[in-house]
């Protein structure tokens, strides 16, 4: 007869919690298979793509015109009997001319001064050369001393070592005194000026200057009164850039009542500035046409 098997009592170790375990310990959560799969399937984060550097804008190929209002600051230029000063008259005219040329959209325009500031003559020349200007237009107003009589009308000047007449020589001498008026030491510039005059023997620059001057006289006669000899030449320092076609315009005489009335007239300025813009257009159209043929 088989013996009955008595069941064993459970040991304390089996029923008692593990030593060191906390009664209130939170149950460990086991990540579901779906959650793990989703985590693996999520795309990896990538660094944002670097933006390509912006392309540099193409250089502006339009011709650069420098407008040079004469005098300024301590140098008043000529003065009318009624008090109007050349430096103010030519600055106001130059600002209008700049706006009109810019409005065409064909040219870039900069000015040697835009306020009542003194600018040395040599600095005006270097201003144009340093920017590789295609044309330099210096704006002035003339005057005569009482003993010289009376004169009226606009005159256009180009550079020449020999003045076209005695009056042109005296005017150039007077205009060239601007730096001396400001107390600048000119002794160190003599060699530079001599060198520039030699460089100006280059036919191209002189030819272009004369071409523009002749065209400008042709346009001005339709808008303003001209001097009896409207095209002259003299050794103006401000025209001595060897590689920039340059002209100087005397708009009229502040010592002549009729001229002064025109110089301060908004209507006259507008009409005269338009004629200069037309001369600029003709000059560059002709140059570009010649360049294409070559």
C-alpha cells in the first residue's frame, strides 16, 4: 500500500518580500512592442541645410558722370551787387542737374559737394579719377570788374595750356586761386600739375572733351543766352584729369542784371539743365556708336 505524501509547507523566503525592497515601490513599466517599433521607424533628425551664399550683384556698367559745383565753404566765388553768391547759385543748379540726369536711368551721377563745403581743386580732380568717371562737368558763374565793362551769356571751357584769349586766361587764374583762398600750401603740387599737363597730350581725352563742349554749346543756344564767344579754353586746374573728359560751364555773369535774373530763375534753370542732359545723351550715344564700329 503506497504511503500518503504530505505536502511541503512554503518557506518564508517564498512568501516574504525580498530584503531591501520597498513596500510602495512603483511597478516597472515595460515598453510595448508597438512603441518600440514606432520609435525605430521615426526618421532621424538632420541638421538644417546651409543657405547658398547670395550672388554678388553685377557691377553697374552705366557711365559715371561727376558734377562739380564750383567753390564752396570759405570760398564764395563771385558775388552779385545784390548779394547772391556764386557758390550758392551753382550748387542749387548742380543739384537740379544731378536729379535730371539720374531720372533718365542711363547714368550714375555723383557730386564733388552737395552742401556748402570747401573742396580743394586737386581733390575734385582726384574725386573723378578715383571713381573712373566717364565725364566731368564743373559748374560756375562768371563776373566782370567794373573797369572791364559788361558781358553776358554762358561760356563753355575746355583745358588748354594756352588760353584762347586774355579774358579766358584771367578767368582761369582767378578760378585757380580757390585753394590759395583756403590757405592751402600749393608748392608740393607744381610737379604733379606739370606731369598732368604732359599726360594731357593724349589725344583721346582732349578730343572727347572738345566733342562734348561743342555739343553742349549747340544745345545751350536753344535754352540760354550765350556769350559772343561761347567756346573757349584755358589752363583750369579742375580740368586737368588726364583720363576723364572734362569741361567747365560758366552759366552767366552775376554782374549782368539780365544774366543774374536768369541764374536765380527756376524756369531758366530747369530749361538750361534740360539742355545739358540732352548734350550728355548725344555725347554718350556718339561714343557708344563709335566703340561698336571699332
